[in-house]
């Protein structure tokens, strides 16, 4: 195998020295591209993710651009200059760069238009560059296109990022609600048995829970009210046996159990609500569709928030 010899001969195209081989390979790569009747553009892929302090969510954006044609080829374009200007089917213009060897000397971020890079690594043996047909065959086989910016994908990237941020914010709200619910549960203790006749008026127990579910609701547990954008409303209520139920508001109408996805839980006709499979999944589902959300262990607060949905 013939090894590369490093020499300062950038103006020449001698295959036996490193600089000359790079120059020769780049020039031939441009010729190979010019000889193509139609350039097969690669699929554009970009990872889009949320940033801290939001939860980390990631999605891959894909776009398959179509080329309308080559507007022009540049003569004697320097290494850091575009060799051609392409036009996409949607009208966007893309600068085409060509680089040979493993080093990256092109700063594509400086260009505002779209940018596409065609790279060709040096062959393991300099002999492959001595013959024109062999050299061009090598370029056609190993040359790779790489998108650095595709204008047509910008709206899709922005839309994806906005959707991910909305999901991340919803997860934050659900997490906060879940943590608050867990704090309420962990702080609850059975009431002490006392002689109410010995208490001062200010120490008298508050009136009994006025909600329709007093008979089975877990004492001092929290309600979560969801008023949805479609006009319907639901209350998440804790059962004394530890189950979580979703109750339609203001009353159980016929067909209420068909308004929610079956994956959220199982209807309980006796209690008039849905026994939930997962509180968190239900919170995520409702929060994404909610116009109003109110969390409180005080029934009066819930009634006030729920009044517009009667």
C-alpha cells in the first residue's frame, strides 16, 4: 500500500502527496457531480429537543426535499466556497459545498441559505487516484451528501419544538399536581376522638363534607376539577379504599362512560364514575384538553370553579 506523504504543495494535484491528493480528489468530485443529470438529494434529519428547565423530550424531524435543478456552477470555487447553487422544488436555494479528506475547513453556519455538503474521504491507497476512471468510480461509491441546513424544514422544526414544549409544560403541571396530591395523602391522619361539648365555638368541627360523595370519599383528600374546552367537566375524587375515581360534573348523564377513552379506566355504575387505571395518565389526558383546573380539599372552592360548567 502506498502511504500519503505530507507536503506543502496545495497548488498542485499530485496523488503521491497529501495536499495534492486532496486537491485532485476535490476537483474530480466536482466533475462527478457535474456529470450527474440529476443529483439524488439525501433525506434531511434533525434532532429537535426541549431545553432545561423543561423536561427533556426529543423527536427526529425528517424531510425529503426534491431538487428542481442547478441554477449555476461556480468556476474555480475555493475550498471554503460553494461550488454550485441548487434550487429545490419549493423554490428554496441551497449552496452546495464539496470537501475532500477528513478535515472540515468549511464554516457552513455563515451562510443564510440552505447548505449541503458532499464529502469524499481519501482512499487508503494513492494508486486509486492515478487512473481517472478508478478515481471517479471511487468518488461515486464513497461520496456522501450531508445536510447542514434545509430551509424547507424550518417550519416543521419550529412546529415540532412548539409541540414538544407544550407536552413538556403539561408534564410539569401534572407532576406538580401529583406531588401536591401525594403530600395531601401523606399528611392525612385519622381524626382524634374528642368530646365536642368541651370545645370552644371556634374549635367546633367544620360542617360535614357537602359533596355528593361524602359516604365513600376519603376524608380530607383533595379534589381536582377539570373543566374541558368542549364544555364537559370532571372531578377526580379519592375513595376511602384507595381507589381514584373520575366523576362527571354536575351529574351522571346517560352515555357519560363513552366520553372518555377506555384506557383511562373502568366505569363503576354503583358509584357513578370511572375507576382509574392510572391517575397520572388521566391527568395528562385531561390537562391537555382543560380550560379550567382547580385543586382543593375544600368543596366550596371546587363548586366555585365548576359553576360555569353547570
